[in-house]
C-alpha cells in the first residue's frame, strides 16, 4: 500500500539481460508479475485509449508504458488498480498535446470502434467516436521525436467501412507521415474461448529496416479477403507474416465459475425452436447466448461450440451475454459473471476489477484480449524494435 518493495534476503538475482539501445532511447524498468518471468522492459510506449490496461498487461517485460490516456473514469480505476497511476492521464484526447509527452519507442492506439462495428452506428472513421483516431494523428504530428513504431487496433469493420475507403484514408495518412504499414486480422479464439476478430495495423517509419522473417511476398493466414484486396492496391503496404500460435486447449467450460447462482431461468423461454432442438441433442453442455430481435420477437440465440460470443459493453439489455448450462437433466441460465468475462479476455484471476458489475463488464468488453497483445508483442513488436532501435 505504501508502494515500497521489500526484497527478501534470499532473493535470487535476475539473470535476464537488458537489451542495449542507442542514445535516443530511454530504458524503463519495472517490477512485473512472476508469470511474465521478466524484471525489465527494454522499450517504452505511449498507450492511447488505454482502457482497462490489458494491452500494457500483455506487453509486460517488452514495452513499459510511460504515458497512458483514457477518458473513462471507470476504466481508469481498473487500469490504476492493476498498473498504478504514475503514467495514467485521465481526460479527453482532444486536450492532449504531443509536445508534453515523454519519449517512447511505440505508440499504441486502440481507438473507439462504435462507428465501425456492425453492432454500432457504422458512421465510419470520420464520425464522432471512431473519428478520434485523427486526434491521435494530430498528437503524433506534435511530437518532436516520433516513435518509429506504431500500432492501431480496431474491429474488422474498419477494413470494409464505406467500401474500404475509411481504411484507405487511414493508411494514406500514415504514408503521408512517413510510415509504411500493413494490417493483420487476428481472432482471440486462437488464445481464449471467445470469438473476437480484430484488426491490428503495424506501422514502421519508412527509413527503418524490418526483419525479413516478419515479411512475406503476399498474404498468409493473418489476412482475410478485405485485407488482401487492400494490400494489393495500397502503396507502402507490408505483408506481415508469422507462424500460427499453438492450438488452444481451453474451452468455455474451463472458465466457468461453478458456484455462480442461476437466476435468469426465465430467459430460457426465449430460446428458438431450432436452438431448443440443438440443446436437446446434448446430455450436458455449456453454451452462451445473446438476446436478439428476430421478426419482431426477442430470441435467445445460443452457440454450442465451446466458444463464447464476442464480449460487448453492457449498454442495452441485449449486450450482456448469458450462460446456459445443461447437466443432470436440468437446464439453467444466468448472466456471464465479471470474472468469467475477464477470463475470456485472458486476464488472470489476480487482475483487479473494481466497481459494479456493469463497470467490470464494460472494462472487459471494450478491451484488447491480453494474450493477443502479448502474441503481437512477442512475434512482431519486440523483433521490430530490436532492429530499428539497435
């Protein structure tokens, strides 16, 4: 509580090496959880739209945040409870000035998705919320010593919004600022039992070399149809490439809290006839579902593949995900718990979620899946940083 670290007398000296970086770099060292097996972060980052901090948590040991920002007080509470408040700046990005930011090697921006998501208004990248990405670019323009490495994250709708013109506008904005880039699509289902495809744009200054092992001559498993079409038509495009992660072993039933009470059995009456028939095929099953309006009527649509649907923010009654469990001849329902939502985002049970149910659910529904951030950090960002900051 006093922020004083007591080192035990029998503590072992760390054996990990801190990478050498040039004079323009600043090394940020931090103490991290044992699960990351690292006591230092050789590179630093700015974290825009930082949310609950799962990106910084996933990049521990690789990139330490020296500045983070978000406008949500609820998410700020989660971030500070898990990562401290030293670098977090609560407020509107419109009030951020680039010249006031400390130097960093990486700028990560998970800008708002509401205007690009199929569940949102689809107003596009120039609308009020998703359009805040242009504020991030403004801040980048104001920084004297710009990061050589950038990452932007959003929903896959970014690739198709306005017929692909929104993505083209963003790509060309990076080109005009001296960056080459490419987009990859990565589904969290590779790592956790949740279907959550997201777009990650990795950009590097044009004068920087990139490890050849990270680049291919064309698309790979990381590129969907929309990405391929964009990549073949845009200048300074990078076909990022890496091997697939190991096959996920964890299923939905593995993250369920066994003692959570079933208090939503009334919703079972909303299950469609088609899904009831599917449910009857199982002696025991753990399923998830969302309420949707079909032909003017509310229905609970279930999935039985051991993967949860994509988590959302809790605004509106249909945005909360239900858990339906059938066992011992009985079927019961309840809402997904906050801890289960955190597990679906790859957060360890030690991850603190202060506030109400809605606070915690929103903090997770709006976040980046932690092992996805770690995967990108390990497979791409650290390998790029080792070359461009040598």
